[in-house]
C-alpha cells in the first residue's frame, strides 16, 4: 500500500470528459489499495483567459490582484474534480493552497514555498478521503493569495509529496514521458524509462517543457521520487512513463541522455571593448538591475587590448537589454553593439559525459557536417550548449540526436 | 464627507466596458470627497455557468465543493475591479469573504452571516484605499468557504454597511429603483422616490426581484440606510433611485405602495378531509420533513365534518409534494388530492392599509370587473395576496395597479 501524489495538468482536466478520465485513473489506483492525494492545474486555457482579462484592465503594479484573479482557475478545477470523485462514490475534499497552509513568501505572481501543514491531509488519508489540492497557489505572510509562477502546479505536487513522504510524485501530462528529444521535431526520438534527476534538471532549465525547472530542483534537493506519465493512456500497464531517479549509476549509462533546445533566446555582442577589469560588470550591471536574466556569457581572449563580449537574454527582454547596453557604450569604450534574436540554444545532457571525453567533438562534428555554424558554446559538468541560427534548429537537433546513437 | 457601501450586481460588472463604467462612478463619488467600499457579484452568467459544470459532474451532497466552485465568480470580479481602479489611479485592494472575516454558520450554499471584522477595511479607508469585497461568500467555522444563497451579495453589502456604520448602502442594479409594479407588465408603473423598509420587505418576499429578501430583513433589523439605483444611468443627478426609509410616516402615505407577483407557485388541495385536530399536521408534516417550503395555507369552515385543505409550494417542489400528500391520503381520510401549477400570486403592499379599511374590497372588485376568479386569499398587516390563474397575471396586475391610483 503506497501513497501517491498525482498531479494533473491543464489538458488533463481540460473538459468534463477529461475530468471523468482522471476520476477513473484515481479509482483504479485506490482499488489497488493505494492512497492518493491529487494536485490539479487550471483547466487548459483558463489561466490565459484570466490573464488576458486582467491585462485588458491594466495589470501594472497589480500583482496581488493578478494572483487573486489567476488562482480562481485552480479553485474551479479542484471543486469539479472533488465533485466528480464524490459522484463516483469516493469521499473527497478540495483544498485551496491556504487551506493546507502552503505558506510562501510575499513575492506575488512568483512566490516560493516556505512550508506547509500536513494535518488535514493526514487526517483525510486516515479517513479514506481523497484530498484534491489546488496547484500553483499558496498563502503569503499576511494571508494573501500568492501564485508560484508558470509551472507552479508541478512544484506544489513535489512539495506535497515531500511533506507527506509520498512513495512517488506522479506528474500526469499530455506526453507519456521524457524523450531523448522533442518527438515533434525528431520523429525517431525515444522515450526514456529512467533519467537521473540531475539530467532532468538540466533538461528543464535548457528548455524542455515536460517538468517545470523549480519542481525538479525541489525534488532533487529533497530526494522526492518523481515520475512523468501520460493522462491520455488508459492502460496503466502501458503507462509507466519516465522515472526520475536519484541514483547516479543507471546500468549502461549512455553518454548522452537527451537533446533539447530553447527558442526563447537572443544574443547581444559588444564589439571591441577594452580588455580591462570591470568592463563585464559595467556592461551587465544595468541589465541585471533592470531584472533581466542573463544566460550564457562568452568573452574571447583579447587581441591588441580589445575583445568581444557576448551574452544571451530572453527574447522578450531583447529590446530593453539592447537599449541599456547602448547607454554604457561610451563608458566601456566599445566600438559597436550588435544584436540577434534569430538564434536558438541546442543542448546535449548526460551524466555519462562526466567520465567520457569527446562528447563536444562528436556534437561539433555532427553540426559541421550539416554546415551549421556554432556561434557560442557553453559547457557544464553534464551538458554542452551551443547557440546556432534559428533556421538550423530542426536539422541540428536531428543530426546531434543521431550522432549520439539516440535514434530508435 | 460620507461613507457609501456600493454594491454592483452581475450585469453591472458583466463586461470590461461595464467595469469601466463602475470605475467612473466610483471615481465621481471619491472626487466629491466621499469614502467608498465596493461589494460585487460575479459577472452576469458566471454563477450559472459554474453551477452547470458542477451539476454535470453530480453535485449531490457536494455543497462544500459547490461553494468552493461558485465563490470563484465573485473572486474574479473583485480582482478585475481592483485592477481597473488601480489603472485609473486609485489605490484599491480586493478582499475575499474570508479576508475580511465575513464569518458565517456552516450551512453550505445557504449560510448566514454571524459577524465580520472591520479592521482591514477601516485601515484602508484611513489610507485612501478603495476596498473591493466579494459578495455572496463568507468563511465558515472551520475556515471553509461558504456562500449565502441567491441574492447573497445584497446581504453582504448591507452587512458591510452595518459593520462600518456607512451613511448609505447603495444597491446598483439594472433598474433605476423600486416601481409600483413591474414596468415590463404594467407600462404606466411609477418609480417610487421612497418606500418604507417594511413595505420593501413584503415586496421582496412576495416576488419582487429588486432586492434579495434577506438583505432587506437585515437592513430592517439593523436600520441600515438603503437605496436602489441604476448602474446604467451615467448622470448622478438623474439617478436618485429609491430610498428605503426607516420612518413609518412618509408624507401623504398612499394606501398601497406597490403591486407585485410571483409566478413560482403551485397549489395542492386535499378535498374532503376529516375536520379533526391533527389533520393539518398529518398532511404538512411529511412535506416539511422533506425540506419543502409551504407558503399559503387555507382551510375553510367544515361542512358535515369534512373540509377542503389547500396549500401552496414552489413549482420545483410541486411533483414531490403531490407524491408525499398522496401517501398520507388514507391516513387522513381525504377523498381526493388535486394539484395545479398554473397559478400565480398577486399581492398589494402598503403601510397605508393598516389604518384604512376597504383595501381588500377595492382589490377584489377590480379583479371581479375583469372576470378574474380569486382562488385563495391571504392577508397580513400591510399586504393582501390572492392566487389567480396564471393566464390572468398581466391583466390582474394592471387592473389592480390602476384601481389603487398608482398609474402615472
């Protein structure tokens, strides 16, 4: 008899029919003698609809009100799912973030979870009640409704699984697991039966949308057992998904577990800046002060006391970052500022590359054979990322996927 | 400098344009140096949409979950209105029922307000912040979300006005006041500048939909100054609405202040029951036990130890009440049970009739002249109600309205 926390995303509760399918899945799990706690997102499209309403009225400075508004999406879902469970003969109770005291800081629209109470949930499990918890939301220091940012429901699920020492946190979504690459672009991508949490964390932060990166960080930190499964596959035996393991040594660990990409990239190059201490911070200081996140940073060895300095930002921040950088051009003695938002970041991830040389070589060779120019490179212990022109995204993904023997 | 509690109903916040119009109205009120606290309903149609979703999933026994579900409607409205007020340069903050501690009993879907906190609201008023409170909802003894039943937002507004000793509770709606009769049926009905709270209470409980009857009862009990106004008339000088007064003696008090009706009526007659003690309770006991509300009850003087016993219920309860009554027929020795759900109740209301005889005569004569048969009569100190066939509703309303000199 195990305790599962099951999280269902927006498409999984997107209609009354989908909700019915969720009920049947929970039903089967309970019939096998297990306990279930459910975490749900807003019905697909609902959060966007609410945000649009708020933006239409002018949401500037109204983060508290936006949280009040957006959090209704999950509230509707929990009530509907609890009603549906009751109609199928299961005792069930829905809970807002505040009602199970998912306490957060006061950073509205991007709050972080501090802790939570387990009293009501434990009592429910003892009484055979299925608790249904609203994802994405918590309660701030003054009793205000907070939300956790996009993908926050995954984080809620992991936090609940941790707090109640669940046997597994199951993330039900519209794909049936984690793939070696996005199957929409790489048709012969394979589903992974298992992946290490470290790899999953890199994949999520490098653009894979299967799991929200914060939820993976949380699961990693607290060693929460995590599994990604499909909410569309009805046969549970066919739906084992991908287990995210906390053991480093998976048998026959491949060199590379997956290839991923991010399109939300733009780069800014500062040509011919003085090669002096303090220049990098002069350039990036104002960008950071404006709350713009900088991802990759590359600076070449200087020639004749001059160097080129390049960094990447999200596309939505591109125009503002260009403006800020132009303002400090005279100060740092740069010749020119060049920007490009027609780029993508392509990354290979694998704990196997730690002990193997030559991963970079394999990747660069594969891209070169297709005539794809590498504009920037960034590496960490278990990943290599390259920036290439956006038009090469699909070609690049497929040739790298193939080069590492990931094709089915 | 006055404090107004302004309540806006579903059509008043039914679209972004309507919300904008509400903001402008509040703006004018603040510009005149007044304080405003706002109470809002769900956007028009939203509560029905949510109820339909819940019913589709099987809401039986799920009152707690239905409250969780329905209360999101008002939550969306308060967030949107607070955002709109902020966008127009006003400090504003939205509040759930729980956040201003509108404490209720635990009767989900029909909870009653026990008390509320005024601390946050008073602090907001001191700080120049416009509080926007979700109507219709409160918080139960265990921190659960409760709702107050249909028309609950009116009750919220009156309760807030009472708790903060507001100078006036203004109910903004889609009509511009209280009329001597429903203008859709009686074209020459007149808007009343003032009406006594006692009359308003009778009108509301007899079918007038301008104000929810519980809000009027609350206002009467606590002497809350109440006014009904239009949210569609832009010129405030043209929008004085109807003041609901707590003084009995309005100058030149007319005999009758208004004529109203209810279509939600059905009658059940028990023919030839024994004229013995206990028969009435034998008949009505099972009906009451089933939670069916009985309105009018008429029993004629017995002839030959037999009498007819008639009562009215809501149309939605008609079939069940008929069934229950048939089951006790043998027990009470009735000859026959006859039902009719093609009836309406037509009522005249006026504190003036207290001191004047002949009101009933005027009413009955007017109906007789049009050949309308009176099936049942019920009177109280300030109202007379008759039951007539539904097809005579419009004709009956107009002739009675005219007979009491209410026509313009």
